C-alpha cells in the first residue's frame, strides 16, 4: 500500500517517457494555471534545530535537487546561510542534516562532485569549506552524532542499485530472480580518523536506530532478508557501538517504529501497532528495560495515534500524535501514564518527511522547529516554544491556494464516530448545487490531515474546477486509537466502505451536493477502495483508481512487500485464500457499471501494474467504459512532473466528462 517514506532520491531517477496525450477530454483552461501555481510551491524535506535552540538547519526541496540552509532564530530578518559540500554550492542533492552535540558543527549528505553518489560531510559553520568524511559506494541515509561527539552513525547499503524503499521504481527483473539482498547496515564514522565501520551483521537490514546516552550502544529495529518486505516483522535489538552480535530484546506481535533511548539509559521507548507502511507510524507507546524484559503499553486506550517520540526527562515523554484528523503534541508521565495535551490544531507540523509528524527539539525539550502548513497555507519553517513558533522562512508568501475552504466534519457509522475533511468548491455559492468526489487516502493505516497538497495526485484541484471534495478517515485510519485502526482487520471493503458511504450520505444531506453526481478516487489503498466501490454499488457516477489492488489472491505473489498482509488477513493467502477472496474486487467484477479510469506506475512494487491491468481487462469484458494508463519507469510514487501533470489532467477530465451537468 502507500508507503509512508518520502524518498528524496526520486528526482535522480532517469526516466525515458513517451509523449502522453491527455485523451479525448480536455480540462478547463484554469486547471493549467492552478497546476503552474502548484509546481511553484517550495517544499521542505527536513528541519533540525541546534541543541541550544539558536539556529535552525533545513533542507529545501527542488525538482533538480535539494539545498541546505541554516537560519539564525534570533535574527529572523537575516538571510539564511547556504551550506554545501561544494565550494561553489553546486551540490545537487544535499540533505539529511544532523547537529553535533555542542551545536558547533553540522553533518549532512551531499553528492557534490561525485556524480550523484552521496557522501558524508561536516561543516564547521564558520565560512570554511565543508569537510568530506567518506568515500563510499552505495546508498547513505540518516546520519546522527554520538552523544560524546566522536562518531557519526548512518545507514549504509553498499552498492545499492537504487535508493531504499518500495516507493522507488523496482529494479527490472530478468534472469534468475533469486538474487542478492542488499542489506542496509548501521555504520559508524570516526570524525578524527575517518575510519568507517559497518557494525551491524551483514545478514540484517536495519531500519531505525537510536544512540544510548553514554555513546556505547544502539537501540535499533531490524530484520533478516529483503528490506522492503521485512520491515513488517522487524524486532527491537540492542547493539554495541563497537559492533558484534545484535541482541533481540523485543519481538512485537505487530509493527514497531521510532525506538528512543531514555536520557538515563535505563529504558527504550517505541511505538507499536498495526501499520501498513514503513514511515507511516501510529499505535501505542511502549517502554521496555534497555537490558530486555517485559514491554509495557503506557498509552492503553488512548483515542489518538502517537507517531513520534522525544524524551524530555527520565520520566516524561513528549510525543506527536494524529488525533481526530489533526496533528497534536502531548506529554506522557511514564510513571502514572497520565497524558496531557500540549498543542493541537487544524494544520500539519512535521520534521519534513511524509508521516514524520512532530517537531525537532533543542536540548531544553521545549524549544522546537517545525515545517508548518495547512490546506490553505503552503509550508514554511517555524521555530520557538511549542505553539508560539515564529516564522523563519517566507519562501511561499506569494502562494495562494486555488481550492476552497476546508472543514473538519463528523458522522456516525455503525454506532461509531468517523471524521473527515470537506473541501469546498472554489468561489463557493450556497445557492448552487455541486458535484462531489470522494478521495480515499492510502494506507490504510494513515490519515488525511490538513497539509498543503503537493503535485503528486493532487485531488484538491477538483475544488478549483467546481467540486466538493470529501476526504474521509474511515476505520483502519490513524487518529482515534489502536482499536479503530484495527477495525478493518479481515474486513477490507466492508466496515471501512460503510464508513465512507455514511460520510457521503451526511455531506449530501447537510451541503448543496448533487447526490446524482458523486465520484470516487484514491491511490494505493484508496485505489483498491475505488475498485471495490464500483463492484459493490452503482452509487458513483465516475471513478479514478490510482495504483489499486484488484485481486488480493494474485497480488500476494506479485508485490514486493507481502509481509504487510499477514496482520490484516490473519494468515497467508495459501493458508486462508477465502479471507483474501472476499475482499477482492475481481470476484465481483460482473456487478461493475461505473466508468473507471485506471492509473499506475510501470515499476510499482507496492501495487504492481498487473493488478490495474487485470481490473481494466475485467471492466472491458463487462462492457464498462474504462481506460488504463501505465506511466513509464515510475514506481508507487509518481515523481516526474510530466506524469504528475498528466494524471491531474486525466483525472479532472474524466470526472468532468461523466459528472458535469450537460
């Protein structure tokens, strides 16, 4: 399903594309200007505040690469300083910043002068050129300083054929398929000598890690085998900073993420729960003794989904959460289990990456920096005390959204409360009646939260073309606690789909929506739900499925991340084919009548193109109006601007053709 990791190397992938026609239906001319404005937005991939809280480093994302800047929080009018691995600042892909413990140096990754190969650099921030530390060949990610400042750790995949993560286009398979597994290993670099040491075993793939406060050990999540698939079965380990054997201290029944060592070194906190995608984190907070023992759930029954952790002291954790469709910050008293809300709002605060909700904190545990955005405000860097942030950047001040107002709404389905976001048509007039498109988010363990839409599958532009747009967070989503997130286990397409239909009914009753002109769309899990919808009901006038799943039985053997399915279906498809069959749209294809556009990336490993082709073929056999578009050399995430534009034009054109009043 949709991966929760944003892969910054997507722009480095060489794509050879054929020219794409927009089909028979041309979108309204204003759509082009809306798209142009969207591509002009400048985004941020990371933000990190210095330990003393005085400076903020951030990575600004661009189509041709990323650039690193450092801003003085106490001099907001001063221009930020550009930090680069090249003397002339010509590095194209520079990212992954990490402050030294004393705040005097900044580590980062840069491809300066190395033909696209990232290396580790350290800048002293005094105007002198940054020092190149490594000469490695492969994929590097996530540098972190040891608390004593002597080492920098990072994740390194030697001779990797591509960047890590199944969002990326899969490497074409030819010849004998049982090939080499490229392990992502925890690696340390001695700052003084430059010595590089891969310290985790060669047969383990490491996903996340945390330094112990004494700089002698790591807590890390890891698994044997291929990285993309086995994140779902990763365990919590400890490992000496000198390397050697890893010690498993917790084998979770579900997924595990964001291990964080307590300041006193006695405990490790982490988040565990049902998660459909690496990087899309939600669940309950657990604490386990660092030497091993019983893991304790310290947030049982919380009506939110914790997603990030920061120890403020040995007995208090500050955590980010998805709560009722919004992002919040709260504290947890470890001893009593008391949770106190610190901040929440109808906006997104994050560290920059997709799903990385929360803030970067200074040593005082209160001063922070965030990437802040909402449906109506493009992203900018803000810093200061929690909730009293001051705007640091102004790169998107001139940006104005081309869509309408967004409103959080609630409805009841099967006696439970469901939340969603309703985007009004641009230039809304209460006296008119409008068509509406339902957009189902990916995951399913994710949530639609109020962020400024990017160019990839931008459904908000439907608002600029005169549509209401409904973004539901049905059962299976984050935001209402772990029981709600587990609500679609062994039930894909049933309770979650009832939640969506109940939301459509509520909006049609309360707002001027033409109930005869309602469409549905989504990407990944949303693409599956779109395929499911048109095989279950004729309620929808038109549908657009992006990277969907049409047949869970064949999908099990086609995708690159099959381990995600076991917690949701209870067994493999070989052990219990019936539970997969009951949620497969192909088994109900004879009921389909809705005109459906089908879109997918050619080298999608999460939701492979044959799934979309199978559904398109079935629709054609049933005489249903349909069209299939496969985007050359793209993965699950569509990253080429010409493809992103084409998708928006096709999507809007399809709905206009079938739903606009004649």
